C-alpha cells in the first residue's frame, strides 16, 4: 500500500467527473430549474477545487507567488460556469459546455487530454478493468480536500462535495446509498470532524460493497475491501478489541435464513474500536500534499 495519496489519480478522477458532469448538463438537463441547479453545483465544485485541489505550492515548477496550474485551470472553469456565457434571454443554456468544445479550449492542470487515456490510473489501477479506478480517485479527492479545509469552511466544503456526488455521480443505487448516510451537526464542527465523517462514510461504503463482492465472488483479490486504515498502516488507530454485546450478535431472522440458533453458541464477535484522534492524525498526514505522490 502506498504511504501517501496519489495526486495523479486525483487529477484523473476530477477530469472524468467534470467530463461526465458537462455531458449531463448538455444532454440530459432539459428542465430549466435542473439546468440552473446543475450548473451552479458544478460551478461551486470547481470553485472549491480552485482553492483546495491538493497540489504542492511549487507544482510543475510554478513560483510560490503564482497559482499552481491545477487550481488556476479550475478557477478559469469556475469563472466560465459562473459567467454569462451560458445565459441566453435570462435562461441557462448549457450548450456552451459541450465536452468536445470545452476540452478544445480548456485543459485540467494544463495536461493534454490524450495523456489521461495513455497513462490511465496509477495507484488506483485495479487488477482488471471496472475495479477501483474512478471511485478510488474520487475518495482520494474527498479526503484530500477535507484535509486542507479551514475549520470555518470545512462544513461548507463538505456540503459542496456532497451536492456534487448527489447531482453528477452516475450510479443511481450508489448515489442513493450515499445520500442516506446522515450528516449530523457534530460532523460539521471543524476540519477534524469533517475528515472523520468522510472516513466513516468511506468505510460504510466499503462494507456495503464488500457484501456485494462476497456474494457475487467478484472482488479484486489484490485490493479486498477492508476497514481503513489497516492495522499495518496505522497501528495506533485501533484500541484493543472488545466482545460484541450479546444483543448485537447474530440472531436468526427471516431475512437471514442461513443462520441458526447455533450462532448464539459461537464465540462472541469482536467489535472494532477506533481511536478517533489517532485516525484524524493519520488522515491529516496521509492526505497532506507535502506527503502525496505528484504527477
């Protein structure tokens, strides 16, 4: 496992998400209300990344006094989305965002679009196509953005990313599950609480995906879905395990006919107990641009 986040995979994921989003805005958003909302969500997303995209201040040889190239390109796209180019007679016209036309005149991070296809995924590459890739890159993005938030802006950043997933993520079932995960007031207090919300949500999704993969026997053998970080990656993130309470143990139910009363005679399952302070410290270090893999 890599010791830090891979920023090339973040860049690929952002490029794919923007491409998918503008394609939806041009081809699927017929209703004016939805078109206006969708464009605003994408504008907020690109504006956030213009401030938070995880790249080194001296990325690509840029001087400290200059905006790093990824943030600069995202700021330009945000201005385009926020401007009047797509407004005709008071109505939103997203035709100016045609992906082919957009990509002829705009490049994410100044990287030619052909490079994405030629290089593909790096740390997020699965054993075979369809595994990891895009979702791995998105999770890396969400964690990295949260790691850079200011306490006063962390809640707003989370809401912007949440709205982006709810609006543009293609998998309906995945999106609905994500939207059902609650965001409570205590999750929005500061940067650390937001980082921990993304971490819990990521592990929640991993548990769900693992259950599908176990049933269908189609998981990636090189990258099994686990609760992250592993004990090897962060030995201090877990406290000593404790037996699961009797009433929380597996009990026969009509929805689980394969279980029997014999389950109650089995040794108690051990419940994983996390040290949230240690998890937060791990996330901050792992997703810091200074410790991440660049291009």
